[in-house]
């Protein structure tokens, strides 16, 4: 799974060095979710609205293999 694949699954778009998409864990009207590729086939995800990571990854099935790194 790549950041781009996840972003596309969420209807996101490319933004700078990563991707941005609407957060699946809250009622997001503007893209709050930042998605980018990281080392080791991992994908970094951060909701700027402050959603709990577990809620973000639990929301859509197609992002169930996202790994969070901090
Ligand atoms: Zn969120």
C-alpha cells in the first residue's frame, strides 16, 4: 500500500511531497488528512483536526494496513 493508493481510495489529491485527503474518521469537508510514504513500505498519516490514529485507520477498510509512525 502506498500513500498515493490510499489517497486515491479516499478521493484525495497530491499535495507537495505527499498527498492530502478528507479524513475518514470525522466529518471532514476540507482535506485534513496528510498522507505520505515513509521508509520500509510504511505510510504516514496525520489528521490535522486531531483525530485519534486508531479511528482514522479503523474507519475505511481500504486503509486498514496503514501504519502510523511518530
Ligand atoms: Zn480526522
